[in-house]
């Protein structure tokens, strides 16, 4: 079941959160709006972890998302290319239970404010 669906800036792709393949663990997926095979781009997520928020970069090349991928309850900001490559944590390490609660892409798609 898809949650929080968002169409890419060029209108060609769609991103969404879903726990369809791993009940109880919400991942980030990308697919073509019309056809194609969906791709999970959020990487591995610990049991009980979830993607909670995400946004397309203005150029549509990357997605930023908040998830507790490494430790349940610690929500880091991540960035990934729409083909699933280049997954990286954006913020410095957070203490247990810490969270990035809001973020915004720069208009040139090069930076994230959080």
C-alpha cells in the first residue's frame, strides 16, 4: 500500500513510501509514472525502522528522505539518486533518539538545509 506519493518535477516518475514488501518497515520506492519496475531506493532499514518524509530535488535527480535506517528511533536525513545509487547520510551522527524533523532542497539541487 502506497503512502505519501509524490510526482517528480519532470512528471515522468513517482516516489512513494510503502511497507508492502516488508510489513512494519516503510521503504522509499521510485517508479515510472506509466510502466516500468519499481525500485526500492532507501537501502536496508533496521527492523521497526521507517522512512517518514521525503522530497524530490528540484532537478529531479535525487531524493532526500528522513528515516531511522540505522537505529530505531534515530531519524537521519539521507540523499539518494533516483536510480538507487549514491545513498548517503546528510547530517552528522545524532545521539540515540535524535531526529532531523524538517529539511528543504536548495533551488540548484546541490544542498539540503535541515
